[in-house]
C-alpha cells in the first residue's frame, strides 16, 4: 500500500498526469495570472499565453498537450468565433458590409502580395511552399476580441468591420488551402474547387436558413428552461462546426456561421447571452489561450542563424501586411488614427487558422521545421502585439465614443418600475425593461408587487415576495441587479402610483390583460387607472411570445406626436430595442413625424434600422393587419386624452388587436407628461 508521501510524489511527478490536478492547475492559472498581469499594465491575454509557454512541453514541462487540453482548446477557439458571430451587430454589419468586404479583400491580398515574393525570392522556398506560407500571413485569429468585448466597443464600426473582414480573409485562405495541398500532392486543383463549389453553398443554406427556423421552434417550445436553452446552443455550435468540416471548410467557419444563425434569437441583454459569455470567458477561451502558449518553443532562436532569419522575416511580414491593410482601409473610409490602430490590433494576431495551415503543410512536408518554428514565434509576437495595441487603442476608441455621445439632459436618472402580478408574464416584462434600460445607467430596475389591504393581506404578501424572488433571480441570470418592493394598498393602481413617486421612476412597464372582471368594468381597469394617475412614461406589453422570437417592429406614430413632451425619450428606447433584437422598425405616420425621428437618430446617434411608410387613416387601421406577420411586435404610440396628438381612434386599436390578432405581441406607449405641468393645466390627470 502506498504511503501519503509516495502518493504525493506520484501525483506531482512531471508532467502532471492526474486529470483532477491538471484541471485545478489550469483553473488557478486562469484565476491568478490575468489579475497579476493587469496589475502591472499588461493585458491578461498575454499572461495566459506566457503561462502556456512556462508550463508547456517546451518550458518546465509541467503539462503535456493531452487530448483533454486539446479538446478544451478546440472548444475555446470555436467559442471565440461563435461569440464573435453572436455579438456581431447585424444591423451595423449590413450597413458596413461593403466596408467589411473591402477590408477582408485588403487583409487577404496585401499580406499575400508581400509574403509570396519574400518567401520565394528572399528565403528561397518553392512556389507551393511560398504560397502556403504567404496564405498564412493573410489569416488572423480574434485573440484580442475579448479585450474589445470587455471595453464595450464590439458594436463600434471599426470592430464590426474587422470581424466581418476576419471571416472573409480566413474563408478565402481556408478555401485556398485544399487547393494548394492537392497541387502539392499531384491532384487536380480544379476537382477540389468543384467540390467546394457544391458543398459550401449547401452548408450555408442549411446553417443560415434551416438552423434559425429549428432554433426558433426549440427555444419557443423549451420556454424559459435555462439549462435546456444553453445546452441546445452549445450543441448547435459544435454540430454546425462539424457540418463545416464535412463540407470541406474549417470548423471555425462553422462556429462563426452558427453565431450568425443564432444572433437574432439571443438578445445581448438576455440571461442566455450572459450564460454563453460567462462560460466562454471563464473557462473555454482562457484554456485555448494557454494551449497556444504550450506549442511555443523558444529554443528555435538558438537553432542556427537561418531559423532566426526565417522567424524574423515571417513575423515582420505578418505584422507589416496587417498594418498596411488596416492603414489602407482607414484611409479609404476616413477612420481616425485610434480606429486604424484598433483594426490593426484586432487583425494582427495569428493563432488558430495559422496553426491549422502550417500543421497541414508540415504534415504533408510542404514546409520545413524552420518555417514551423518561425511560425510559433510569430504566434507569440503577434498575439502580444495584438493584445497591447487593442488594449491601448481600444480604450481611446471607447473614450472617443463616450465623448461624442449626446450629453444627458438635466432630468433625473432613469428608473424603471416593473409591477409584477402574473408569474407567466414576469420574465417577459423583466426582459423588456432590461432592453429599454440604458446600458450604462447604474440605477437598477425596481420590481414591485402590490397586495390588496384585506384580511388575507399577510398571506398574499408572502406569495408576492416569492414571485419577486423569482424576478430577482431572473435579473441576476442576465447580470443585472433588481430591487424588489412588496407593499399593501387599497388597490393596485394606487400602490403602483405611490411607489413610482417614492422611487422617482421615469418609466412604468405593465403587463396587459384583455379580460376584465365586474369591478374593473365599473371602476376601470388597473392599467387604465395607472395611465390616468401617473406622469411617467407607461409601457403596456401584451406578451404572446418571447421578445427574442419577435419579427419586425411595426411602429405606429399618430400625427403631431413629435411635438409632445418625451418624444425623444421613447424614440431612444424603441431604437435601443431594435438594436438589441437586430430587428428593423417599420414606422407608420406622417412625413413631419418621420423628419423628427430622423433628426433624433442623427442627433443622438441612435441605433436600429427604420423604414418609413406614410399612414394617416387611423379609423381603418384594421386594413393593415393582414400585412403583419404573426410574430411581429406591434408598437402603438398612444398619447393620453388631452394631449395634442391624442386620437379617439387609438383607443379602439388595442381592442382590435386583442380581438383579431390574439397571438401577436403588442406594446402600447404612453409618453411621459411634462413635470412642469401643474394639475390646473393638465386636465387629463386624475388624482
């Protein structure tokens, strides 16, 4: 029987083979190293890569590149590409698709044009070897993308352009790879191209059309079960990556395509998105970065002058090609110096696709050890350069973006109140409120439950607190804080109005119910009373399906609504909703309203995509309903009685929606009332 000391010696014998100990070591590195490196001003990504060098086979050999490490590294690489596709602002990407195509073409052609003559004439390699190596220069891996994500600039045009360009250049190189290898092995390049011409379109057709439709059905069927949703997303990513491999493409192309396919179904503020980012950033992506360091062999620098010359030449060409591509792109589109350097930082790192190409070439004996070793050094240097440049200039871009924003008005900070009474609509109301909330607003949402003051008040209060606890948990799953309040009052409307005043709320988000009991028929519905009694913006939401499954946003704006107080307030929030959901807004109204909306978009740099359609026949609103899709979100701006833009016909539209479109979600917006108005000059306030 082994003694404790013998078991310790066996467990800590280098390299570690105990799976539990290996995983524990990786977790401690992920925990401690980024914190330590950030304290001395070095990006945490660099720390993880250097840690891989230290513990890897070419360092102290604490760990081997085992199957388990390779598996986690592969998952991390695919995760980076998946998250890049998932976080891509599709609206911004469509606006800049031509720019992405230009950058993708430049970042593919310029490094290729520089690298081919350098390898062929300067280093003296064959044409196939030179072409394969030059193709490696054109690729890049978004190693520094987590830095941009942390800085909150992933929606910036320069970042969206770089992500789009990445997939273009990597796809081009990875399509070139089988042609080069086939040629080196004596096969016909034409046959390879023919195969890709058939398989690639079929793959894209399946991923971009079949996957979103099946995913929409599954997410709707699974409801709010968080574990099923996350496992489904993960399974989809890796299955699509596998399909990509079957089609003759690299798995990273499939992972990115999966991100694009699920982009519209996973809002950026949703609990599911929070889980996807959390698991990736906490586990898979850091292990991938450590694994990159584990393949780096610094001994190549001592293996004679040629190894050093090749390594220096490869690194210089790789950085120069990407810098020129970023510079030309910035010059063409008029980007600032910081934006140019940010594009360079994000596109200069070589890791995954580079390794894929070089390892294939080395295995087929197209390239020699000098290029292999030089490539490893290139990976280390370019990852370090990319991380430093992205960290430094990403902060400058984030600061410039913040300074260019329209200064906030002198009005109080926003505070959104969400009264909760129905467990079935609780999550939908919280999700809507989180999307309406300004991302940088520090004030949390307020969840409220009002209990009638009667003999059963104590028991009802306990039940209400249980429901509020669920709301608290749902907010936490989205990475958001929710304050909860339970109170007793004579009726729900009075309680909501009182708490809205006490918490200085700017918006009230309510659920809608088409049914009314006898007391409500006599004294009015709760929502109607709240609208009449409050000064805040009131959002009444009828939830028929989750927001992430919504189609287009059909926005109806009555005449002169642009002259009302709070016009900019609700336009900003609807634009934010459009941006988060990546859905276009089809706006119905008059030209004067459209001009005011365009002015707000330009003045405040609002997101979202607007399409304008003239409409003024409010008495025949029902004529439009056949043109709506079942999953469209119908948004109706409904000024209160007494407002300049109030129309009596608006009151019948919600009844029409309840009767003829019971399966569609809709949102009624009651704009806020000017706080300077007094009761004497506001005849529609009931107090």
